[in-house]
C-alpha cells in the first residue's frame, strides 16, 4: 500500500503532462505553438509566476506533481479550457473543443507520416504504399478510441 502511494504522485504528474502537451498540440493545430515566454508573460499578468524549470518538469511529467490550484487555473485560462480540466481528474472525457482539435492533430500526424513514407519509399509499389496507408489509418483509429489521461 505504501508503494501505491509513492507511485500515485508520479502517475498524477504524467497525467498532468499529457494534458498540458495535449493543450500545446491543440495550439499547434490552430496555427501557433505557445512558447514558454508567452505562457509565463500571460500568467504574470494575473500575478502568477512559473519558472522555466518548473514548466519543463510539468510538461515532461517528471518531478513533483503540481497541485497549485492558482497556477493550474491560470494555465487553463491561457489555453482557453475549463480550469477543472487541469485541476481535477475530469470525468466524462475531454472538453468538446479539445476533443475536436485532438482529432485534427491525429489526422495531421497521420498525414505527416504518410507523406514521409511516400517520399522515403518512393520506389515502392503502389500496393505496398496502400498497405502502409491502411495500417496508418487503422492505427489512427485505434489511437482515437483511447482515452487521453
């Protein structure tokens, strides 16, 4: 039981990291990847401070889990999501905007891999390229059904 209690903060840090990276991916899919500077300046306007080191371990899922409600709420405001998305484990899935953007991010990633495969394997038969495309589509469908945690 003591072991489970030690593992839980690491799992919580990883969950928070996944959520933050998802929000960063959404920003990227909308045409702009948010930078640390933009994030820290936005937070500072609300009198909330974050160091580059803290941000780094938050998005990497390493170090202590961040439970600072004020910081998490400010980050939620920056990314335009309900604060409960970062503050608490959200029952019932992702916010609708994030879910829609996540679908777009997945499609963009599959397209990027497909384009790379086409360039790298240009001399491969059309049947093999179709098989690769089918595999990528199936993998994207499997990933789309997985919950983001």
